[in-house]
C-alpha cells in the first residue's frame, strides 16, 4: 500500500509539472495577445483540461512506450518494469520542474521517451531500444517548428493583406468570417471531434440505434459547428461598426479575431488534456496493474477512474500555481502578440499536429506553437524576435532527450540497487 501511495504521489508530481509547463505553453499565445487574461486562461484551461483528461484520456497504456521500448521484454520480470515506471515518473517530473522554474517550454512527450529509453538501457541494454523511433523524434524537432512556422507566416500574411491592411478592414473581415470559421472548426474539429464522437457511437451501436460509420456523425457535428460559429460571427459583427470602431477599424478587427482565438484556445486545452494526460498517468496505470496481477497489463486495459481524476487534478493544480512563467515566455518573451498573430500561431500548430499524426510523426504541441510564433515574427522582418529567449528554448529542447536518458538510467540503477 505504501508503494502505491508513493507511486501515486510521483504521478501527481509529474502531472503538476506537466500542467505548469505543457498546458501553460499551450495557453500562452492567448494570454500574450490579450485575448484572455491570465485568470480567464487558468479557468478555461482548468475546466477543459480536466474534462479532457478524466472523460476522454483513455488508451494511455497503448501509447505508453511510443515504440521506444518493447514492454513484453519484461514479461518474466514485471517488477523490473514497475521500477522502470517509477523511474519515468521521477525523471520527467524533475526535468519538467527545472524547465518550468526557468520558464522553458519543453516537450513532455520527449522527456517521457528519454526516461523510457534511459531505464530500458540500464535494465536490458541496447537490444531493448527502438533506435529508429529515436531518430524519428529527433527529426521531428526540426520539421515540427519549421512546418508550423511556415504555415503561421502564410496565414498571417493572408490575414494582413486581405483584412488588416485593406482599405476597409471591417467589411473585409465580414466577408472572411465564414472562411475563418470553417478553417477553425475543420482543423480543430478533426483533432477533437473523434474523441467526442467515439464513445457516443459505441453507445448507440450497443443499443442498436446507430448503424452508420462514425465519419457520418463527425461530418454532421462538424457541419453544425461550422454553421453555429458562422452565425455567431455574423451576429457579433452586427454591432461592430460603432463610431469608435470606424475610427479604429484595425483595432475592432483585432477584437473580433480575439474571439476566434479564444475558441482555438479552448480546442487546444481540451485536446491536450485528453491526449497528453497519458504522459503523467500511464506509468501509474502500469504500476497499479503489476501490483495487482503481477503481470504486465495488456494494451487497452481498463483504467481506474481515480487515476484519471488524479491526473486531471494534478494538471490543473500545476497550471494554476506555477504556469505563469511558461505562459509569459511563449506569449510575451518571443514576440509581442496580437489576437491575429496569436490565432495564426494556434491554427498553424494544430494543422502541423494534424499533418504529423497523419504521417505518423511523433510531434510536440510545444514545438509546434513556438514554431508558429517564430514564423510570425520572421514574417514581420524578425526585428521583434527575442533571440536570447529563442536560444534558451532551443537549448532546452536539445537537452531534453539526452538529459532524460542519462537521468533515467542513473535513477533506475540507483532504485534497482536500493530495491535489490
């Protein structure tokens, strides 16, 4: 029992730091552009991250090893794998806490991969490693920010030339609302909707009330969302042309784009909670299962609700207490952001993640968001970019994998000696 309490405490520690770092950088663009205040961002992210983590954060055991380690190699020694999961919790928690103290937005998924690789090397040697996966992750460090930056710069230039710098920004924005709405829902809907739709379809199929592919329901829900957001946008524009707005049309358009950015921030928070909670609780799921059955859990094994709640509470707590530093780095210390540029950065990050998922690349929300912000800065001639901040961020990215591999191997070796 004491062992499980200790493991649960370490999982909460990791979830806390995941919230303070990963969630914070995902909301940083909205805070930096002033689309949301810090308090509003904390409330929105807290509710949606917790909901995504607890309700939809399933199948974490399936994605735990991410192809880096063959967990079945530990079939004869399940307690060794349990010790390795303790190592992952300690290693990732320590690295994320250090990064958060410094205000560095780092990739939690890469820290997890490094910790997995480190303890596996110490436990079974190089034969347990999937080196091709590590190579793919390293390649993603370069491709993810570059692709996201290119997309962000392209969309930002399009909005600038078509709306903000036009002769009549208000009228142009009115014409662009349906297209912006469609783009917003199409990109984020493909990421978020499957997580919402799957449990609904399973329920309807079990009760015999649904016999159509899930894609049909996705199209129906997505179409309804596009229509709803479009109508909402047109309604907001009805009161747009006040005397003050006519005197400052670009400011009025930025104000309206802030609403789009808030929507995108909500999608980011929900998707992050449902997808990345596994980085914090998957090791605990394995530990609990091994403790109960003395065997390695199969992929798709049932996850106790209390573990999901633990992860959700940890993420929200870390974001609320310690998330301000990373939010400030991403939202203010790279370039000054407006709602238009912040929206473009979030849209580019989501597009990059969607494309990478389709191609099977392991990517990071952190890398995509920072790349989007940098891309916008470069499209503005680069004069506003804070290169000192960028150097620190890139150094933290480059150090994540080797530090977590080394730390994972060292901690595992120490725990093995202590336990043995």
